[in-house]
């Protein structure tokens, strides 16, 4: 297990994989599926309430002073990613199929990770305050911007991103987040002191969403409609997506001659995508029997980014401990 942790595979990732297989082999059906849907809805609402309650607006304001780093990171998340996603979708859509391609585009417009990108930046000796700002700003804006980009990129005015979907985003995600921000002066300290509470709700809600999504896909027969060759191709396309983005982040940091701590922020915050934000948004935007296939690219990307970032950050940490100066 210690070896697995060193390369980024922890107990939670193993639980995530196990939950996928549980949804494939023992899917929730009938009353169980209905009950699961309700529990998942309120778990996600609670999750975003806690996000709002613990996000300190002053940290975002302070980090914004480094405007070049923040601008490049934000542009990477919401401009570069969608453009690359559109290009890959145009090339591989005929082989991947409409639903999986939709998932590839959805992946492209999501905010960056929060906890993991900050943690990897810290391990690698990067600019942690700037990483906190970049990750927080990305997710703060992403709550509203991601659904808007989905509507723009996917042109789904005929039943895709409908008024009901937007309303669900508002009531399940945006409203709890705003309420959390409003009551933060009274509950923020409690939430920060009880990190285990946030972690349980965070990871527990994701596991619920994954099980619900893959159960719905199994019951609807969705997985039988995705050929094995398409699934293998999807893995390769997602890995290509990750490689392109990470190489661009490395190149951009050097092109702008940024100090290494800022390069680390750009790499870890600019090349990652949030499973924690992506899954709840997907359940609000898309039909239940499609969510499993739509979040499949995100799950592959998420697991891949964790492995690569864990390896890269540990390598940077060892280099720093050995007295070597990280490459500028």
C-alpha cells in the first residue's frame, strides 16, 4: 500500500474504482434508485454549502495581486482546455460516439481541482498562497461558468441544457454555495476545525454520484452500446489530452520566464480538472441514464492526473531535498 500511495493511488481511489464496479455489477433499481437519487441530491447540496462556508474571499483577493499567474491559470482552465477539447472532439467523435464525445467536451469546461492541486504544489515547493487563490477562483467562477460553457460549446438548446437543468444547478449547487458564503462568519471556523466533516461529505457525495451514475447506465443498457474498442480509444484520447495540456503548461511557464514556485502553480492548477465539482454539475445538467458515459472521460482524466501529478511532485520534492535547483 505504501508503494501505491507514492504513485498517487490511495484508499479513496481504490474505493472509487470499487464503486464503479459495484454500479456495473449490482446497480440500484426501482425504489432503491429513487431513494439514492434523493440522498445524492442533498449530499451534493451539503457539499457545496460546506465549500461556500470554508472559502475565504480574502485569500482570493490576496492571490489576485499576482495577475499574470492568475490570468494564465484561468485562461488555461477556461480557454485553452475548451479549445483543445473541441479539437479532439472534432477528430475522434466518429469513433467515440456522441455521448462519450459529449463527456470529453464536458471535461474540457470544468474548473480545476482544489485540494489536490494545492497539495501537489506544496509538495513540489511551489507558491502555495497563489495556488489557493487559483484553485479557489477557478471553482468559485466555475459554479456558474461551467454550465454556461456547456450550453455554448454543445449547442444544446433542444433538451440538453434546459431551463430545468439550469434551475437544478441553481438550487442544488449555486444556492447552497451562496448560503455557505453568507453564513461563513458564523460557521466558517467550525467547518475549518472539523476537516473530517468536509472530507466525509466531499468524498462520500462523490462515491454516491459515481454509484448512481454507473447504476443508471447499467440499468439502461448504456454500457453495452459502448464498444470495447471505443473505450480503449477513449483512454488513449484522454491521456493525449492530459499530455498536451501538461506540456503546454510547462512550456508556458518557461516562455514567460516565471519563477519556479509560480511554474508549479501553473502546472498543477492549470492542467487539472475537478471530479468533486464535475460530478454534481453533470448530474444536474444531463439525463440520469447518460451521466455514467458522460463522466467517464472525467474519471479517466482525474485518475490519470493524480498519478502524473503525484509522481511529478514527489520527484520535485526529492530534487529539492537533494539540494538541486528545479529546472526553470
